[in-house]
C-alpha cells in the first residue's frame, strides 16, 4: 500500500545530507528550492529513518537503493533490530542478502519451515526473541541448529498451529544452547518428557514463562522442578494428571500466573491450587467443561486471587485485580496501560494475561462448541476487542483473527452469527478494526481486514463499515504489495459488494481498478486473492454502471485469463460468474459483445461446463446463456462445441441443484434461438433432458426448460422428437400447473407450434406402419394439447371484459381486456420475423383454439411498454399482418377471444406506428 508522509521542512534546517562526490544533486536541490518545490532529498535524516521504519523489510531495502544517502540511512542499526519476514517468501538467498543489515537484529518473526531453515543465514548472533507460525514441518534438527547459532536467545515462541515434528530432543537442545532463555512457548508437541523439562530447569535459570499448549503429554512432576517459573500455561493439553498437579505445583515458589484453559481440570484441583499456592495471583480456566459443570464452585473466597472462567464476570475480576475497583468497564487493559502504574508484578502479569487470553479465545473460536453463545455475546466479543489495544503485536493480531473467526458459523456458505457480529459493532469494534487495518504493520492489516470482511456478511455491519470510511481503507489495502493483505482486503470488498448501496462507493474509491490489478499481479499464484478479487468483480458487474467500469479497467481480459488458465475451482467459478454478469446487461451495454470477442473466452466457458465442480458448471452455463443473446456469440459458442457440451450438461444434471438446471436449460434456450442450433440440439439428444428438466419442482427451471422447448418445437423434426420422448405430457403439465405464468405461456406456445400442422407433414415421412402408429399417437397428443391450450387462454379471458369489448369499440373496453390478459414478464421475449409470421399465419388455422392462442401471443408481444414491442410491431407491419388481423377480428366463425385479441393487436400496431411517426 502506498503511504502518504507528511513533510515538514524548516527553512533554517541544515540537516540535508548530500554526497560531496555528487555536486550535480546539490545543484538540483538548490534549483528546486528556488522554484519553491520541496524535494524528497531535502528531508531530515530522522524523518527518512522514521519513514523507512514504517515499511516492510522488502520495501525498506528497495527504497534504500534510491540514492547513496538513503542507502546509508537505510542501513541504520535502529531499522534492523526487529524483522518480520512472514509476508514474503524467505529463503537462504534472501537471508544472505539481508545479513549485512542484521548484525544488530534482536527480534525476528517468521512463517513456515523454509523460513526457519533460512534463519541461520541471517547470522543474527544478537538475536533475543524468535517467534514463528505455520510450524508443522519444522524438525528437531532445524530447531537445534537455530538454538546453537543464537545462544543469546531469551524468548522462543512457536505456534499457535501444532509443532508436530518437534520432540523433547529439540527442547533439550534449546536448554543446552540458550542459557538466557526466559520465555518458551510451544504448541502441539507430541510429548514433553521429564528429561527435556529437567534440562530447562537446570540450564535455563532465568526461565520464568513456559507454555506447553495443546500438547498430548507433558510431565507434570518435572514441571514442578522448574522453580524459576512465574507463568505457566498448559492450555489445551490433554492427559494431565490433576492429582499430581494439585500436590506439586502449589509448591512452585514464584508462580503467579497459571493457565489451564480448555482442559479437563476439576473444581477440587482449582481450589487446592488457589488455596495452597502462596504467590499465585491469577488462574485462567476458560472453557473447562468439568469446572463449569459445578455451578456451586466459587473462587471469590480466595482473597487477592482471580479465577477467569466462562461463569465469572471477567471484567469485574480484572477491575478488582488491576485497580481494586470492581466497577471498572470493559477497557480495563487499556486503562491500565494508560495509568502507567509502577506495580512491577502487575506489569508482568498483564502482558502474559493478554497473551494467554488471546490464544485461548482464538482456539475456542476455531473449534465451535455448544453453550458458548451467551459467553461470546456478553463477554467474549468485548474481550477480543479489548485485546486489540495490546502493545504486543502478536496479541493484537490474534485478537483480530479471533474476531474474524468467532462470528463464522459456516465457512463454505459464508454464514455468520448475527448476534455476535452486532455485539462487536455495539462495542465500537468496527471503528477499532478499521483503525487497525489502517496500521502500517502488514500482519495487523491482514488480520483486521479479515475480521472486517467476515463481519460485513451482516448487512448492518456492512453499513457501519461503509459509514466509517471502511470502503476507502479496504480499497487502499487491496493495492498492497503484500499478498495476504491484498487478499483479505479483496475479501472485504467482496462481502461489501453484495449490498447494492455499496457498489458505487467501491467504484468511487478506486476499488474496481485495484481488484482488476490484483488479478494481473497474482495471476500465476494466490488462489485466495484471485477468488476474492474475481468474486468482488462478479458482484460489482451486476450493477450497470460498475459493469462498464469493470470492462473499462481491463476486467474482461483479466477474468477471461482466469477462466482460461487458472486451475483452482473457486477462482474458475467466480470468474465465470463475473463474466456472466458482465454479459447480462441491456441492449446499450457493449460488454456482452466484448466478452465474446475476447480471445479464448467462449472456448474457455464451454470447457468449464465439463468441470467436475457443480458451481463452476453452473456459472459457466450462466455465462454462456447471457452471451448467447448476442448473434455473433451464439454462433461462435456453437462453433466451439457449445451445443454438444451443453446437451451433455443437461443430460447430467437431472439430480443437480435447481441453479445448475436452470442455467443448463437457459443456455440451450439461448443457443436455440438460431434454427440451425435448434436442429443441432435436437440431433445431439437435447430434447429428452429438457423434457426431464421441465418436470422439475423449481419454478425457474420450468421457465428455462419451457423456453428451450418452445424454440426447439419451431422445427418440425424437433417437434416430433418432443412427442416421441413424451414431451407433450410434460408441456401440458407446465401449461396447466406451473406456478410461473411465463412457463405456462411458453409451454402453450410450444404446443401450438407442434400442432399447427407442420409436424404432421414431417411425421408422414417413413414406412406406412410407422406412419400409422405415429398418426395414432399424434391424434391423442393433439387432443390433449389443444384442450390444455384452450384452458390456459381462458384463464386470462374475463367474460365480463370480453362481453364489454364485443359490444363496444371504445378503447377503455379493450384496455380492460389487455390488463387482465397481460403477462408482465412476456415483454422481455424477443421473436424473429419467422416466429411472428408463424403466429400471424396461425390466425387462419382451422382450429379455433390455435387462433385464440395466436392472438393471445401477438397481444403479449406488442403491448406498448414491452422491451421488444416496437421490434415485433415493425416485423408485423413489414409482413402486412394488419390485413390478416382485420380478417380474424371480423371472421364470423372465429372464437370471441381470437376476435378481441386481434382487435387489440391492431390497436397496438397503430400505437407503435403513430409513435414511430412522431
């Protein structure tokens, strides 16, 4: 993320450093001063150093190469006493390149086994603190070498994930090599035996803080020998012999803090330790089921000692411990730091307490349990928020991660607990998290952004984030060169972009370009960042204005690149969804054509319909459906194997989700607008699966399947296939029973195509025996179809309105019929000239049912205000349909419905002609 630095230049300052060997630079600076321009080379040394201290080590090293002066300042020892290498790949070569700067390095944070192996190449002999995460693959050998090379080590922390390959042998090596060790915290060790613990007691006399967390076996007796201990945590460690603990640990002379959270400790052990431990001040037993089952147990009788558990008022207890005041609020940690107390013991307790609380709360959030809802809402959320104020970076980050985690109910489906999310918002958590996201520390940025992203699934929280300026902050973080920061920021924009009211603000903040740039920046790696960026763009592309901006920012090329080359299913799904939304907009939107013209776009989407992942298939089919509205795209999809792929998809999705069924049928509907494609779909076996989909329970699937069958039925060969595959009964079911008016309408139109006489001629081709059997089956199917078509049309025929219209030619009477007959959604259907011509011809059909249905269809297609009404009216006028309509309206033998519908269509044509003239 680019940061803005306030520059304050005093005219009398003489601190400008210019190399004597570069007089031309000095001349340039003088010229700039004369022009009243402030030059960055005129910054005071301490300002430059302060600027460099706010950058990651990679940015610091890069900026130091700007000039000789900054190179000199960039190597200042104060800039390299602490190093966080978690954000980037860190190997032996990188370590060696940094080694000259790290002579005075004292604190190092790393991530993963490769980074651990590279640490020795930094040659930081003065290293005091070492902290690592993602340590599952770190071995005994690596840890032993690190310890041997850093004998001044005072603090070693590995976790919170499990150190599965580290054994007691490595702990013994640390004890032998690091005599100054005062803090040792390890997570997930399989076995910590007596030899390892006794070695620590013998060779590390300054060891005051031990954490063996989430271990499978820890020798309780040996821990009782570490007399220097002041703080001990065995949180989450299983198999503890509490009888041994109660008899031995109370004798530890210096023990003031004990953490037994997430264990099976019971009330009797807790009581014994509180009563017998002379110096024990605080004991943390959060999420200990056996302890909490005994509702009669109370630790209040133990004076000057605090027990933290789910059943205690934690803030009240902390207020009493820190201030002797039980009425203190929820900011006790912050108040304590601001008080600048000189109580040495409490100044030791507070950092330890913050650390173990952040760890236990995060672990509890990661492993959801029944019965914690009340705790999270009443105390847990506030505790996590208070810990984000900590002066310890790892505590702040872990608290932010806890806030991101504890609200999640279902990660796969992005479901969160609204009560917990709103508890965070109630306690001022949104402003606090946005402040942390605005920090210059990248680790804190990513965890805070993650929390904001997860909380923003809740609509109320999303509004609060937007109100507090969170969209600008997240858009800025999305430009970060740190992949983890950019990924979480993109996730936040993804969740916020779900709300229609936030889309414009994201665009105004430059979020669209930032998201597109992310795809290009991390195109060859980073599944998480790519999925989130594509997901956010998919949401934004659903908005007309934002859709245009996505295309203008290079989004089409970026998304097609992902669809073509990315192998991650989550990325493929979101890229396809984004392309579907880009292609879904109105006639004036050029994105549909732009997506189709992008090299490899249609082929990639066709290929994705064959994905083993249902979500990918669904979104790819949806994209092809939308793209098929463009004539060139439609033919290009077919030419690229789209017919075969989509027929195969329809054949395979009978038991799939309604979303996939709808889009598979919809894509075939779109392709079948072309008669050549329609014939190809029939030949490829597309009729049978569409008939099966027509029988779905889902209303949306009814519509797309009926639409596809309507288009297919225009061709007599397909019409016969529909009959032979049992499609008449399926269409009759839709026509009579579907909840969707559109599905019923299109099913009726498909049946009119099938039985207006054209299929009969096609069916006569073949042997005489075949003709006879087909004739018999066609007669029965025709009767059933006509009966249901008639029933469908009569549903929209109000007898009183028709009687009034028959008796009067007044516009109001016809308008009343139109209003009762109108199917609103039918205005979105667009017919070709041949389709309109077929309905006009049908007005002359001997069947009164088909005449009425043809009039009803033409009425729907020409009602003023319909999206394509002018287009249909123009087709009819060019074809001379008015004469046929007048004949149908005047025919004595025509049914009343056909006459009235014909008169209304004539009026519609007159309206459109007058409007066109005006």
